C-alpha cells in the first residue's frame, strides 16, 4: 500500500511545520486568493508532491482535505506544475466522486491562467457535469472542445450517453448513440451498456433489447466486434425480468451460456427475482438449485428474492427452511430478509413469532427500518392489539426510526377499528404538528372512524380541513361519506351529495351507488332506490351481486316478491351468479309470506348451482319445517348438498 502523507492526515498544524510562512491553509481562505501570495516565494517540495500524485492519488489513499491543500499549493507555486499533475489529482477526486469539488477546482484553475486545458482535462470536466446531472453545462464544455480543434472521441460520447440516461433523457441518448458514427466514432461495449442500462431503467426494455440484438448480430455501426459482455447480459436480463418478460430472460441466460459466458450470482439473482415476482416460484426454486450445483453461492439478495416468493405463495415452512439454510451457509440476513419474514408472520396472525424475529435481528445488529416497524404495527392492529401497537410505535423514536405517514395511518386505522376515535384524532393532530402531511388514506381512515361513531360535526370539519390542505377526495372516500350519512340517518344529505357529484361530472363507481341504494332501502325509500338502480347504465356502470342483493332485500321487505324473483332472473340474464346471501334473502321473503313451496324450489336451485348453504340457510330450513306438523314428509322434499370443507370461509357479498 502507498504510504500515507502523515503530516496532512493529522492536522493543519502539522502542515504548517512544512510551510511555516503560510498563514492559514483552508479551502475557504484560499478562495479569496489573498492569503497565499507569499506561497509563490516558497519552494515546493517536488518529492513530496510526486509521492502524493504517483502513490496516494493513484491508490486512492488520501483525504479530500489533503487533495485540496496540495491543489492550493500547486496553483500558487511558480513555476506552476504541468497540466499532467493537475489531471492526476483531479482524476483521483473524480474516482472518489467529488464531482462538485472538481468543477470548482477547474474554475479556479482556469481563472489563474498560465495553463491551457487539454482534451483529457476537458473530458474530465465533462464527466463531472454529467455525473452531477448537469448535462446542459456539459454541452458547453463540448463546444469548447470543438472550438479548440479537438474531435470528440468514444469516451466523450459515452460520458454524454450515461449523463443523459441519468437524467432520464433516453430519447436524446439514443439519438446521440446513433450519431456517433457520423463523428467517426464506433460505439463500444461501454456505449452500448450505458444506453441499454438507461433504457431498461426507464422502462424502455423493448428498445434496449433491440440495441442488444444489434450487438449480438454484429451491426456494422459497432464494427462487428462489439459483442455483449457479462455486464450487458446482466443488465438486459434484469430489465426483462422487471418488465415481466421472464421467458425472454430465460432465453438470454441459455444464449450467454452458449456463448461461453458463465452467469454470475447477480444474473441468477435477477432471474430468480423475476420468476418469483411473476408467480413462477417452482421454476425459481429449480434455477436456485442449478445455481448451487454450478458452484455459484447465493448471496443475501438471492435468498431474499426466493424467500419472498415462497411467502407470496403461502409456503411458510419452506421459506423458514431457506432462512435457516442461509444462516448455515454463513450468509447474514439483512433488514429485507427479516422484514419479509416478519411481514408473512404478521399476515398469518402469528405476531409472537414475528416479535421473535424482531429480537433476533436486533441481536444480530441488524437495525429494523420504518418498513419493519410498519409491518409489525399492522400485525398488532389486525389482531386488535392496539395497546401493543402503541408501545411499539412509541419505541420507534428510541431506535432512531421516526414514524412516517404510513405508520401513523396504520395506528389511526387500528384505533378507529376499536372505536377509539378520540385517540385516532389525537394521533392525527400529532402527525400534522410534526409536519407529516396526511394522505388520502389517512383522511379516509379517520373519516370512516368518525362516521361510525356518529361524530358528524367532527367528520365535516375533517373533510373541510382535507380540502384546505389540497388533498382531493376520491371515489372510495365519497362512498364512505355517503354510507356514513345514510347510516346516521342523513339520507337527504347523502342524495344531495351524490347528485352534486353527478352534476360535477365526477366518475361514479358501483360501490358509491351501492352505499346509497342500501341507505335508501334501509330508510324504506324504495322508489328512490329503484330509480337510482335503473340509472346505472347512465353512469356507465354494470350492476354486481352486491347491489342486486341490496335491491332484492329491499323489495322483499316491501313485500314485492314477484319483482324480487324477476331480479333473480335478471341476474342470470346478465351472467351474474346469485350467492348464498341472494338465496337466503329471497327465501326469507317467501317464508314470511308463508309460501313454503317457493322456498323449497329455491333450495333446489341452490343445490343445482352448487351454492353451499350457511348457518342462515339452516335457520330458514328449520323455520320452514316448523310451519307444518308433517315436517318429516316435507323433509323428504328438501335437496341434499355436497359436503364442503368447513375450514373454507364463506364470502359475504351483502353490505
């Protein structure tokens, strides 16, 4: 390793030991140029300078302050060191990504005069502007290059292509790529790689694939010798996987193997991740096995992708086995690994096990991030453990993890579901006071909670506050508002709001209409409900099972059983399948009217359509049999239903 410049790495005091007549050497004082006029009278230790340039700069073994001190001394030394010395120092700073510093130093160098920047120097400056996403200023440098009689080379174009792609100006980058040949420059593997990467990052995978195929086929513009390398294969495979084109990505994997290029862990990882995210978890597992048999050790990213894929398909046991395997292989889980495991356990309601994983990650010095805490909070709230959620929420700050809008929204939702709207409102006020801007989800959650608790004035204030904060209500929020108004007896206001939205050309959805129709039916305003139902085509909406169930229930309550039966037939005509709620609703109507024969007919229809009865159906049957002393004979008239797995939950499509 190159020796450290010890006197520069300790303090400015040590620097003064070498230059005792220099008043103060700092970047700020040098900018004025007034404190260093005496430096031109001091001889520069050339051995020290060369040692720094040839060893420290080339090895990267220096600090920014050391580089600045040497630069300051160089520009005030007479005679000034050659431009090559400056290029070495500035190139070293570029490698350390001190782009803004290099730009400032170039400006100072130019202002000092005495040195003429050459082609390489200008390319270094150009590279800095492009990496700083200031390509427009890079074009100014290009103009200077051409005015000085230099011709841009392939490195110049590569810098511009990469810079334009960084600014997501991929169309300009593609045009520049195509124009390279006009300047006598043939694109090389770096040019192609930069463009392909930029196109993939901006979602233009098809265009990236076209450039890639031109490389493979030996396009004349590439000189016929610019073939894809492992980096370009990795880039295009990753882009295709993110685009959902996993079949094409698999083809390229086979193609690169056929070309004698062995895939690395990054390429395997991209494909495994793509397969998992597109639902091909079994194929991902196979590829994972192929990777290991090829003596390529999976890294934490690969394990994370497959573990997440297994969790998505509900295979917790195998995900856990894979987690144990990575520990056995010495691969350290990171925050993503633990978060995936915790999220899956929370979704399954296994919050205690999720807490075990949280403790494990802390013991392993893996700091939980905001996503980890948000998942755990959601898990506690789903189980109704709001006090535990609150404790976890309060502990976040002590772990240097500040709650964000999603964290607050989850806890607000948890309080609302428990009916604790005062605490939810207090939490909302707290987040606002901390400068955290609520989202439409936050407002919708709290509004729903207030309406459920019949706090109409508070709900109105919140809605007005939301509009003041320029958060635009969506159809879901309006649906909740209409439903809340109806359930609290404000039917006229609900109708008024609905028709105001209609006049404003607001795009309705079926859920909004269903909420209003349900409210009107509950208020026994059946004509208004029927009128609204008839207007569905006018709103370009198709009725669903839910709204039919609402209407059938309303008609049965009104005693219009013939119309309710007609709606059952209308569902068939529209290709909708009545569910157990539909049949139960209409059977109760006929049973109330003592029409037992019709109830039996409907039970047979249920059996024919494989609509499985639920507890309400059995209550109807018991009531049916109780209406006739000869119930044993009636029992023989009832259909039999296929046995259903009792562990499978019933869908409740009635609001």
